[in-house]
C-alpha cells in the first residue's frame, strides 16, 4: 500500500503569464521536470477547492518551485520511494490574481 505524505510548501507569487508559456523566471522549474513521481494536487486550478471554481490566475495545474526546492524534494522522494511512500504537494505557487480573488471572497463573508 502506498502511503502519501503531504508536504506544505512556502508559496510564492508568480504572474499568471508565467504559465502561459514554458518560460519561467531564472532559478524556477516545473516540479514534473525534476521528479514526475511526486504527486501534485493543484486544486486552485480546478473546481475541487473551497471556492468551488478555478481561481483566477491559475492557468494550469502545475507545480512551480525554485530549482533548489525541487531538487531537495526529489532527494526526499527517492528516500521515501524505498519505503513505498511518496510526497504530495499542494498548490505550489500563488498567482498575483489569487490574492484579489480571496480578498473579495473574504469581504463578502464579513458582510454576512
């Protein structure tokens, strides 16, 4: 049985245009290119999240990390795989538009 261990990552703000093409800022990589065996759960890109719809700015369900972070996760994944375990990462970046979407939602809830 494969047990998945979740790892919460410090999130970064990236412009949505970053995902429109394959060009990333210097020092950033797609996690899938470093280690495709790490499970990615990028819920804000779809409707399976607390808002019930994709969050503006998430153009793709991709995990973007600094190269250093991705390499560190790969090293951990290798050790976990030996024990039939795996990492799972959630929403590895935050587009700038994300902040506005959640701020609007918070304001609406505070008015109730």
